[in-house]
């Protein structure tokens, strides 16, 4: 199953890694590892996470206050947002058709 990130989601991922890397040595790497673990869970169980709409679901990261917002289509998994859970809820909805 293919996993793709919208460009805006890639920017969010990069910014979160950078921010955590500035907070403590190795924390940015820990965020990336946790993100990749979450992607693996989504790949294994694409319908197993909280539905946010008819088209989207959210899988939360375990150690960090972030959720991976994604949709599923014939090409695989599309990551719509890497969203901080305590800021601007639903800001990403304009990214979904």
C-alpha cells in the first residue's frame, strides 16, 4: 500500500521534527520514529482509527500531541495533515476534496 503526503502535511512534519530537535537532543528523531510507527499502524489497519468525516480518519501519535489525518483511495493512503492536537482544530479540512 502506497503512502503519500500532501505537500502541506510534509511541511508540518518537517516543522514538528525541527521544533522538537531544538527542545532536546534526539527528540526530533524520536518524533520522526513515532510518526513512522504511526504510519505503519495505519498501513496495517487503515479503517481502524477514529473517523473524522466520511473521507478522513485520525491516528494519534503515542508520545506526542499530534495526530495523522489521512484518507484512503485507490492509490493507497494520503496523509492530509500532521496536526497538533491542541491547536486550530479542523484547519486541514480545506485540503480534502
